[in-house]
């Protein structure tokens, strides 16, 4: 399947799908408080924090266009490589920690068909904590040219909702937007046996741009 190259202008930023339940109330509150602050000084004390919160929400839910990189496996998430761990079955797990400052829209690591999207309820400890593996998560499987690829979206301490964009059975292009995790979180990608990572712990990744595997 060909790589997906966005037709939208570079630099254009849109808002993430699934942001409205958080974004609309804060923007509405900011608008009301700013309007009333013009008539009453007391409302100014309310307008400042509500406007700051609305601005923060707009920044958090940004969804910039990306020029999708070449490579067999590309990063599904913006963040920092938290760990690289060999798995018993020969695969290698690359865990990417996403702070609240990162873009939280996740992208398909390879082109292929989504064979399953499973939501698993769980806790909400901080995503950088090892116990976060028991957090609420969504487990994805993709049928790709490298075989079955597993990806896991893990909710963080604040995030209480993972929003998948595509259902099981969908065909996706590499770098296509596939879901959103609200607030701090983690994404794990399992490289198949024989595929070596080309990133290291502490390295910054960009969804759709950073290549994860080595030739």
C-alpha cells in the first residue's frame, strides 16, 4: 500500500477528532467570562484562568499535518522512548511516553488492515510508571507486509478516554490517524521477530515521521 502524503498545506494545524467534550465547555466558559468581564471587574478574575485553560486545551488537542516518512515501521506517537524490551516470543517492545505537551493523535505504524481493536478497562496510574501496563488501554492488531503488528494505547493518570478513529476491518495507510489519547499517556509498539529497533531510550519521536526499525 502506498505511503500516505497529506494534501493539506504544511504547517496547517487542525483540532483532533474526539476533543469536543473537553474543548467546547472550556471555550464556552472563556467566552462568557470575557464578555462579562467587560461589564464587571469581578468577572476579570474568572476570565483570566478560564481563558488560559481554553488556550491550553486548544494547544493540547492540536493535530498538525505531517509529511509521512519512508520506512517499514514508523512511530505511532509523539513522545520519548521510555523503554526497549525484548519479548519472550522474539518481538521487541518499544514504549513511547507522551507528556501532556505532546500531540496526542496516534498514527498507523504500517500500512495494512486493522484486524482487531480491543478496549481493556483498567486503572489510571501515571503512564511513566511500570504499573501503567494495567491501565485502561486499547490493543490494536494490524495485518501488514511484516505480518501481525501489535500496538497498545495506554491511558495515563489524567486520561480517562482513548478514542479509536477506525474500526476493525479497516484498511489504513502508513501514517494515517487512527486514534486519540486524552492527556498524558503511553503507546507501545511491538516490532516483529527479526526487526531491530533503530531508536534508543530517551530519544524523541514524532508520529508518522520517526522511523523505528533498522534496515
